[in-house]
C-alpha cells in the first residue's frame, strides 16, 4: 500500500507542478505588459 501511495503521489505532484506554473504564468503575463506600458 505504501508503494502504491508513493506511485500515486508522484504523478499527482507532477500534475500539480505544471498547474502551478500555468497559474504563475497567467498571473505574471498580465503584470508584465503593465510594467512595460509604465516603463514606456
């Protein structure tokens, strides 16, 4: 059972990591153009 939980935990962690990066990208992308506009 512990091995199974480990196997299930690893893929879940991999799926969560890309999701977090996508959220970070969506959060960073809108702020970048604002900074560029302010700088310009």
